[in-house]
């Protein structure tokens, strides 16, 4: 069986888990704690980053974008499954623009300030940057997420999904990051009803169910995390 090296609250890994679900691909989840710096994992990806996908034929695909493109290009042979990247050059360009928005801009302004501070530093050793969260960063993350929710609401006002008419990697990237923040109870959903409605739709998809079952030892999510009517 294929394997996906991941960490439960890694947004980049979560996007690939969602893509696997949307394409109907099965993979054994291999939890990788990067701060342990396991040499066998570095043999798979010298960059020491997740996600890493190892296919049935032992093909190793490292990195979020590489994994997403690989799964898209190896989807069912007769291509009856719709591409999550887009069918036209314009669709693919818009998908990649929005993926970069969430994986670079949202990640640096929100995810790092909340997930890294509240979760990653809890597991890391002191010489790796572990310790108590930087509350200034946490406050910045909670403030920054507000305009990102407004941008999602703006996009969805004129589109079925964030990237256009069909669900795609733009939705998966946004949902992956937001789901990590939602696990912490730090998404102010009352801020934007359109964004909340979009998230409710994607949260209700079968591909999302495994994410809702994730639980970190000693840090359970709030009740609304798995509630489809939140």
C-alpha cells in the first residue's frame, strides 16, 4: 500500500490527505515528527519536510506541490475524475495563485503564529525552539485571520468554489490551514457568513472525515471541530 508521511496538524500534509480522499486513493498514514530528525526519513526527503508520498511502486514524491501534481497526473487512467488543479490554463493559473496565497501568505501570517506557537513548540526541545508560545505572535495570528476570512467570503460570493466552478486544490489548501486553526478553536467564524458556509460544505465531504478524527494526546479539539452544523 502507498504511504503518506505526515503530521496530523501539518496543513501541507492535510491538503494531500484531502486530495487522496477526493481521488479515492488509499494510503497508510505514517506520522512523522520532524523535530525527532529521524535519518530514515531524511533518506526519503533530504530537505526534512513533510508531506512525503511513497506510491505502491516505491516512487517517492516529496513536497506539497509535487505530491499534489503527482496525484493529479496519476489519477484514474481514463481521466473520468476531474482535475483538482484545473482543466484549462486559466483554471490552473487561478488554482496555483490561490494555493500560493494560502500556503505562503496565510501560512506565514496565521498558521505559523498559531499552530507553530501553540503546538509545534510544545513538542520541540529547548535547543530546537521549543517552549512557551510567543503571545505576541499568537495575537498577530488571531488578528490576521480576520481579513483572510473576508477574502474567502469575497471569493465565494461569485464562485461555486474558491478557484471557480469546481472544487480544487485552492479549496483544499484553504481548508487544510483553517482546519488546523479550527482544531485550536481560534477561527472567528462569526466574522464572515460566506466563508463559514463554504467551510461547512467542504467539511461535510467524505474526504474531510479522517481529519475530523484527528486527536493530539493531551490536546483535544473543541466540540465544534467535528460538528458539521457549527
